C-alpha cells in the first residue's frame, strides 16, 4: 500500500510546521497501531507518504486494513484542535504467487 496525506501543505500553511509535524506523528502512530502481526511492515516513505506491506494478506485484507486506518484518522483533527480534517489517499497492489508459475 502507498498512503499519502491529502493536501498536507495546507496544515503547514494554515497552522505552521509544528502542527504539520504533529499530523505526521499522529498518522504514523495510528498506522503503526494498525499492524495486525509482527510481519506487517509500515514506514514513512517520503515527506507525507507512507508504505504498508502486509505479507500473507489478500486484497480484501488490505482493504479492511485501509478502512480501519482511515477510520482511525477521524480523531486526529479533534486531538490537534484544528479545523482541517486529516484524510489520506491509499493505493493498494496485491500479488499472490500462482501455483502454475514455473521455476526458472
């Protein structure tokens, strides 16, 4: 999964970089707490982008993970006492090795 905080620059422009940093910290905390197993991997990928790798998961598992994460973000604006809602865009790619693949 690739996760991008929507309109992140607005937090910095409207409330300052300290609040922008708090938004990133809050997103990081919620994403880390979403991990289902020790094998799940989440990391900051860029300024306002994150990745989540969910081994041994189906596309449906990834969608459930993503929706739970997005729901978890609903409290961030209130927690930080800001008017802009913290939302994310999430891209999901899934690959399950086929039993029919030949080894090379």
